[in-house]
């Protein structure tokens, strides 16, 4: 049931048969075993969230070890996001059909197993392949965790469930850069992967012992294979097209072909789903819910901010400010620590002020934060990043728990895993698409700026030199070799230009995600969490009239 007046959710519930009356005490009471269940779910969330942000501070080290540039290294993040975004709706559906507990166990085994393979990777291709396997496991884990968490609490505490899940994600996100920095500096980035196995095993053990919930009542037990294949392939093509546009350009025939085919598949998906009726991957009542659709669209636009910031802010700190991986991890605390802290206050704020206020505040922070970050240049110190990181953290802390609760509670309780999977799919898909576009903008802006400034300084760079010279900031062999091809008299000048052009590319990327976030903010103001202005009630008539 929605809180704060989400009229779309009330309309959906009004069509259902009325439930027998219950006392407020019975509705609000948290069962004794729920606390340990929430601990188990929180551990699962922390493993997934920690893994994502820990790797961002390790990317420069991965670039150096495998002799790749940032465009290739970001596939370690984006390959995970592509498959996660592609598979999470399927994971939600399977969790509802076959049991959330079972889905969590299988997903955890896949996530831990492929983590061990990732830690042993001999090259970037192996590592990216392991990330794909981890994403499949996480796509089973996340909707199962969300469904079990909401089921562990009474319906009147739904906002608490959202706050706990996103708060745990915030803790994992905040821990990630610190843990990743320590492991990268003191041992190796590979230990970020190895550590997932024992933590995941502990979460599985607690879940096995303490979480015992009935399987959701789902009338239709068929799996919508045509819908899964159509939507998954379309989404995959969209994400790959945007990501590869960084190398090929948006006008490349291969990019255009992938986008055209993806559009055709998405349109085809809309025709397939009504034929599947209740067995549809995305049932008709989910598609028809305007509040849920608007929440997903807002999440799609906003998630580019989070993904771009956790990738490019550590890159800026390590390559421009000269920070170690650990110091860059500490440098992310104004964002990720604030995100974790604010997430726990988002639930009470949601209950007191309603979804419109908390979602709008969060969206405003996510729009303002990257703009402030875009003001930092190659001559800036760390202090120039603090305000942008903190505002982004506040925005994420309010936005994600609130919009998740608003979306999930807009639908029937039997749809919680599916709803959670869809919302997170839009978050991951939006982040992956946004990161792909941001990387394209970063690459084009930084390389053009490098070539122009080098030419103005009297040094002509060929295409190969322009494309690899930024790698010298991460110590890649190709970047170092390209620098040594230049005369010793100009190397110092070119190094300065490389730093300046890298910062120029980061600025351009943050300006793009600011524009996307402003669009998301406008949608949240007008279409998410109920009406913008409360309906006017007729004045009470005087007594005796």
C-alpha cells in the first residue's frame, strides 16, 4: 500500500476484494525472527553494493596490470551492468515463481563462484567474462532479497523495508572504496573478488537458518520465454550500442543497426506481453500503472549520475590529484557515507512528508551534485569536489529508497519481487547506458582537447598517440611508449596537457549527467508520488445549515 497519497496505487488496490479488518497492533508488530532475516538480507545487499564501488577505485590498477585504457577497463563495470540490467527482470519473475529463498541461494552460489574466477583472471577478457557470471548471480539475488525483506515486515512498515535495503546498499557502497583501496594498495585488486566468497557464504548460512517464508501465491506458473528473449536482447543491444559508440562513433553503421534492431525488439515486446496474460514477464497491470511507469523512468534518468560519479570521481582523484587507491576511497566518503546515512532517514521522512517531498529532494540533489563536480579542473584541489560529492550523496540517500518504495507499493503485494526487479533493472540499465554515453563524451572531449592543445604547443600527435596517451596517467605500457616516442624536450609539456585534457573530459561527462538528472527531476515533480498539488477539499458547512 502506498504512503503519502500515491493515487495510482490506491486505484489498483480498490479493484481488489477488501481484506478482513485487522487491528493496528497486529498490522504493525514485527515478528521475532524478522530481525535476523533482515540481517541476512542486509549482508546480501552489502556484498553486491560493496563489489561495485570497491572496483571503481581499483580500475586504474587494472588498467596498468592488463595494459588497457579507461574505455576497456570500464567494461569491468559495464559488462556487469549490462547483464545485470538484462537479467534482473527474469530474476524477479523466477523468484516469485519458484521461491525467493531458492533464488537467493542459487544466485549467491553463482556470485561467489564467479568472484573466485574473477580474482584469478589472467587478462581483461577473462575478468570481464567472470563479471558476466557474477551479474547473473546478482540478478537472482537482488529481487529475492527485496521480496524477502518486504515480506519480513508488516505492510504498514513498507517504507522501513525500503530504507533498510537502500541503507544497507549505502553501507556497502561506502565500505567499497575503503576496502577496495586497502586491498589494492596492500595486497592486490584481486582480493576484492576473493573476499566475496566468505561474506556471501555467511549470508547464505544465516538465510538458511533464519528465513522461512511461504512461497508467494502466483496463479500463473508459466515462464514467458519469448518476452525474456525479446526484452533481454533489445536491452543488451541498446547498452552495447551506446557503449561501443565511444570507439566507433554514434554515426557508425553498426551502432545505428543495433539501435534499430533494439527498437524493433522493444516494440515487439509490447505485442508479445498481452498474449501471455498472467504469465507475462511484465504483466499488463504492471505496464498499465502510471505511477510505477513514471518511477521507473525517473530512475532510468537519475542513475547515470551515480554510476558516472563513482567511476570518474576516483579516476580524477588518482590521475589528477595523484591519490592512491585507498586515499581515493576515503575521498569518496562525502558521497557514499552521506548516502548510507541519509538512506536510513529516508523511510521516516517518507512516512511523515509523503513520497513527493522525499523523491523531489533526492532528485534535486542528484541534479545539483554533478553540476558542482563539473566545475573542478586540472588545477583544482580535493576541496573542489567535496560539495558536489556530498550533495550527490544526500540526493541518492533520499531518492533511491523513496522511489523504490513508491514503485513497489504501487503494485499488488504479490508483485513485490517483480516490481523490485523492474525498478532495479531501470536503475542498472540507466546507469549502464548513462555510463556508456558519459564515457563516449569523455573520450571524444579529452582526445580532441589533447590533440588541439598539443598542436597549439607545436607537437602533432597521430591518432594512436591521441588515443593511448591518457593511459600514462595509469602507468600503461602503451601510454608510456607513446610518450617516449616524443622528444624529451616536449614530454613535460605533453604530460601537463594530458592531465588538463583528462580533466576536460571528466567535466564534459558530468555536464551530460547533469542534463539527464534535470529531466529526471522534472518527471519526479509532475508524475511520481501523487499529484503535485493536493486536491482541494470542499469547506465544511456551518453547523445547523
